[in-house]
C-alpha cells in the first residue's frame, strides 16, 4: 500500500478498535464455542487475489475472531493469551488454519498439515524453532536409548548453517565435541556434501556415538546455499535421525512437523491452573506445548491479514520482483571487470567482491575497506561474509520500497568508492 492507503486504513483501524471497546461488554468473557469451530467458517487455502480491508475487518475479524478470545473482567486474570485453546479458541484455531494455508503455498507434503499428526506453529524467532525441534529430537532418542546416553548424541550440519544451531546445542546439553560442523566449498556452491556426511556418520557409529539430528538449510544466511535435501533426507532416514530443514536467509520463523507428539512430549507442562476439559480430553491443540515459553501472542492474525490483503499472486510478484532486482545488480557487477560474483545468485542476494589488482592476500583488506567506505556514505548498507577464506560483500534486496533506481544508485556508490580505493593504493 502507498502512504495515503496506510493513512486511510490506519484511521479505519483506530475506529474499529474504538468501536470494539464501546461494545466489549456484549461479548462473553470466556468463549462458548466448541473445538474446531473456525475450520468450517474459513476457506481451506489462501486467496489468490486480495480481499478488501473493510471486508476483512467487518467480516471475519468482527464476526469470527473478536467474540472468541478470553476478555478481561474484574473477576478474572487481566489476560488474553493463547497459550492454551480455552483462553483463545480464535487465536489457536486461526494459527492452525493459516499455517496450513502457508504449508500449501509452499507445497509441503500433506504430512505437515494439522489434519493429520503434523501441523505448524509460529515461533518467536527462527532460533526458537531450531531449539524446539532439537529438544524434541533429543528427548525422543533418549526415551529409546536411555537418559545416560546424552553425551553420546551427535548433531550434524554444514559450516554454513546458522549459528542458532550452535546455541541450541549448548542449551540442549549436547557435548560441544559432538556438534559436527562439516566443511563446504565452492565446488558444491557451499552446500552440504552427502558423501562427507555419510562418511562422518559411519565413523561416529564405529566409535559408539549416536547420530540423532541433521540440520540442512534452504538458503543459508551467508550465501543462500541450498543443501541437497533429497539425498540428505535419505541418509537421515536410514540412520534413524531427526531431519530438520532450516531456512535461515530464505525463510521465516514458522515451523512444521510431521509428528507433533514429539514436541508435546518434550515441552509439555500441565499445571493445575491450566487444566480444562478440552485439553484433558485431547480435543484441542495447546500451543504452549509446541514452544519454549508458555505465553504467546496472537501472531497468526497478522499473517492471516497479510495473506488476505495481498493475495497469493501479489505475494509471489513481490518476491519475484526482489529476485529480479538482485539479478539486475548481479548483471551490473558482471559488466565491471574489476569485480566478480563469488557464488551463483539464488533468491535476492548477490555475493560479490572487488578483485585485488595485485596479490590475493590484499583482497580481504581491500574489500573490508570498500565495505566501510560504502556504508559510511549513509546512502547504502551492505554486509559481508567470508567464503573459502575470502572476504565477500553481500547485497541483499528485501525492503518493500526498493526500486530499480535504488539498486542503480547503490551500484554507483560501490563503483565510485572502489575507484577511490584503487587510486589510493596506486592502481
């Protein structure tokens, strides 16, 4: 939306909230609906075309959502929190529905939908997502081999995997020496090698260790490398390992599982004050058992409204436009012989660097200086990484208002600062 639409919708939203507070006493403090009430009232997939803002507010939000969250009153806790279904049926069931929508948009297998044993949940961060599944995988294998085997458990990932996995291993009590960070290189575009993984697992098994968790990535943060999921999945399955797929750069904080029971067994608590008939009868999902914290925010409402107001086709165009702009930047880099594109461009990230005019050892220092010079202008911000020992610059397109003119302007800044640096170095 443009600035004027934002202003218009903002006013409507304020009016909507004000009207809600005027009529709040007309709603029940505790919702009276039955489990599953929302499933038949909403479509089973996201719309292709956007719906109107007013339709979403006056329709589903007003009629299907507001009346089905727990409201504060003087005799109850001042809280509306969807940690368990009974406190907010709308929040819990909308999250189940909207994560099913997103799973279908991503063409995930049906095993990951909430209708079966799987389902999705919105974590606070991607770091929480990998911690949650690591804890679930750990407890699942320890129930089988005994709790005393904790020090024998081994985790596998590539050296491009997000550092959140390392933190998760520390929290989960995995021995530091049992976190296998396998080397990658340019020959595989920094993807994890199935051959190296198999060899490492075989060696660990011969020494009495227990391989139990493999983390692969679609779109690593550093260079958007994509691991060969099919080959890695076969290795994980044949070794009885939990196979987690992280998205890092290319994804969000959502999490899907094929079997939600592993999460619930690892993370469930059942204090007396949260007990209720629906939960005790296993008629509902309580998302408190799918995450580290007990409390939750109504995150699915935001995601649901984005899907409704954008529509699937507009979201696809939005992402494709960013990829197109990154491809344009990549073409600009290729046309200047002073630069090189370091890894094949995937998604909307370009990894590039200024070629050292003389010796390679000078290249890292030169590109570090270029990064500082570009960012010091205040007109552009780029980041860096290190691949195969080379200091590499990262140009990522992701802001909603970015246009081709901004990409061109950024490249002009990079070129001008490169020219100045080369002159200073006598080249």
